[in-house]
C-alpha cells in the first residue's frame, strides 16, 4: 500500500514542539466547547449553578487524563491514536430525566449528583465488558454499522456548527448579518488555507477569525475575574449513590456508546492511513472501547459525566495531516491545565460563537464524509442498502422531529432520543435479523469492485 500523501506526520512520527503545540491547539479549539457543554446543560437544567464551574473544570481535567490514556496505552487499555476524549452528549437526555425526577422527590443538589455519578460509575463497566467480547460481536461491529454511526454523528453535529455560526443557541442577535459574515469569513479562510501550497499554513484555523472578532470588540475579558484561581480534583466529592431505574437506560446507552466509539476510531484510523480491517484494527478498537469504559469510570470518580471518544478531532487530523499520536500528549496536557486553572478555559470560552461555528461546520461535515467513505469501502448490496436507509431514516428522523417519540416509555425514549443511538441501535438489530443469504454473498464475491482504503483516499482528493 502506498503511503498517504495527505499525512504530514504518521502515527509514530515526532513533530517539533512548536508543530505539536500548534496542532494540539487545533484539537483543543475543535473539542473545547463540546467537552464543557454537557456539564453546562445538565447543571443549568437541574439548578446546579453553584457547582457548574467545578463540573466544567473536572470535565476538562478528566478529558485530559482520558486522552492521555488513549494515546499512550497501558497494556490492553487505549487505542494509541490521537483520540480526544470528552463528555458524551448521548447521556444528556437520560441524565436530565433522572436528575429532574430526583429533584421532584425533594433530593438535594448533593443527592442529585451522587446518584447520577454513582449510576454512571457502575454503568462504565458495561462498556468495559463489551470491549472484552468485541471479537465475538464482529457481526455488528462492522464497516456497515460503524459507517452508519459516523455518518449520523457528523450530520447531527452540523446542527451544532451552523447554530454557533449564526450566533449560538439563545443568542439575542441570532442569525444577524454580523454573525453570519464573521462565521463565513472564518469558513472561507479555513478553506483558503487548506488549499495553500504551504502545508503548515493548514495548521492556522481560527486565529484570524479571533483577531477580527477582537478588533470588532466582540471579545471581553471582564467575566474572567469571577473565575476561581484553581480547581482541585476531589474523588467522589458529592458522594456515591445508586438507583436501578436510572441505571437501566444508562446501561443501554453505554452499550451503544461502544458502537459510537468504534465508529470514531475507525474514522480516526482511516484519516491516519491505518487499516480498518484485520487483527491490528480489531485490537485498536478493543483497546479504545476498553479505555472509553475505564475513562468513564474515572470521570464519575472525579465528578463529571461519562466520557467518550470525540469525532470532532478526526476532521482536524484530516485537515491538518498531522496523525502523530505524540500530539495527543500535548492535547492531554493542555486539557489538564485548562481543568486545573479554569481562568484559562474561561478565556477560550470567550471566543465568539460565529468563529467557532465557521471552523467547526466544515469539520463536522467532514466527519459525515468520513462515514460515507467507510460505507463505500465495500459493495453496497440490497441488504446493506436496506439497513443504511432504515438506520439513517430512523436516526435523522429523531434528530429532525424529536417529539415523534414523546409517547414512548421513558426507558425507550431515553435511549432513542439521540439520533446516534437510534441509528446505531437500528443498524445493530437489522444486521442481526437480516442474514446475508447466498445471493448477497454471491454479489459480494462477484463484485471485485470492493475499493481498498487507498482507493477511498484517492477518491476523496
């Protein structure tokens, strides 16, 4: 196989310190908002405002520790890739329903957090167990199911990107000409930089947009004075509790999160020029899912919500061409620092939403393209067409019309409210129920059109 000419630094290459810091900042900027947003949403909805700064700090701190575990690997734990870990969006709905129920029954803030974090801690072992049997469930962990999940992830994140570009959710001037102009300026700038003949120009990103926003007076540092100087990680600060009714939907989401992680790691492998088939690939996926579970347990211990492998940084790898896992160490260190010193995170948080949206819109869309590439890596026969159509229809249908499942029992609604879990769950069930019959197998045998990973990459140029 010929080397991927889009990769400037391969998996085990060691860029210079300046190059590593520049590349790491791209990952931080792509993932920062995603890491802190779930804690912000959950804390606000459950009336935990005094605890939100600490929850956000711990989200960043644990993300750094978890990212280091993934990139470094410890025995069987970790994938050895730049797999940035962050707080999962998939659990938000279930955690909100559970937290509101505890609050309605007179539970205090400490009781709410101790129960939610306790359930998340026990639930993490579901994903750990799933990782141990990954070789036994290869029928559902396939390019078909992972491609569907990645495509759904990318499409669902596009909504986040375009919302930020227009000013951010709840913005008073949402959709204003000023917001759209700044967002589109960043978007066009990124596109222009990525077609530059100088490969290192591709590592610039949102810097120009931030400078422009600062000149316009959109960046204010007044709120930084209210930030605490240091946040100290305290294991089980709020205690630990368990509730079986809350645990069941959380456990199901953990299982589907394993599928989501396999999809993200498959895209990561593809962009790094690594194989997405064979024993090395399965070992990498197994280690990544195992680390996901371990990291989610660590997250609960240090008072934040379940972690998962983020898909945002996969697009950064493709756009920058830097696939070196050593950059992951820099990303991890930066996240830990952001967690320990919240004033730094507060400064990053001041970046105007249109700047973030203009940059992340193309990145998120690239994730969806990565999923499509994986789906196209094998012949799409009648069976696969049906599974893809039904899974995407279900997942995107829930995304577009969330009230459609309003009448379902709470446990089912918790699981299916996420477009990613809906699409992934549908893909798994249909892959099991619809067998590959002789006609399908013959179609696959006769179709010598099955493109290699190299062909996929060539088609994307």
